[in-house]
C-alpha cells in the first residue's frame, strides 16, 4: 500500500521560500495513471489545490498561486518537492501530499485516494 510522508522546516520568515518534500513508499511515482498533488489548508479554511505532477513529469499548477509554487521530483528518491516563494503569513497552512487517479484541481477530499499526514508550514517573523 502506498504511503506518503511530508516534511518541511515548520517555520519560515516572510519573504523566504518554504520548501516541502513528499516521500513516497510502497509505490512508484513514474508508473500508473496517478497524479501526485500538493494541497494546503489554512487555519479555519478549506482545502486549496496547489499543483500536481503525473508520471510524465509535466506539472500542473493552480493559476491562483501565480507561479510561486514550482513542483519538481527526484525519481531515485521517490520524492515530490514543492517550493513556495515569497511567503507571507497568509501562506501559513497545513500542507498535504495526496495521490489521485486523475487530474483533480478542486481539492475535494474524496477525489484523492491517498494522503500523507501533512506538515505544518508557519510564516512568521
């Protein structure tokens, strides 16, 4: 069974870059029809889809984040990375890695079959 584990620095200062990693075990990130997604949830708000990368390596981004969130992968380590640049306190959220069997951009929980436990990203001076 596939497992996803997010990791990150926890706390960054405004204007810095928040770098997050999702490590996948029990499955391949370069086979199948899956999409590997980054999703976040600010305190008291709903889920926000940020982007996804399928086995091809092409990346799909949320237009609302305006190019701030490059997503990459390291296939040898089975990791998907997210870098959120020029962060502000509004970027404070729980950040999740999730797998879907199609490109799903609405951030609806039921559309993603597998989730990591999430990692908190806090932006504060």
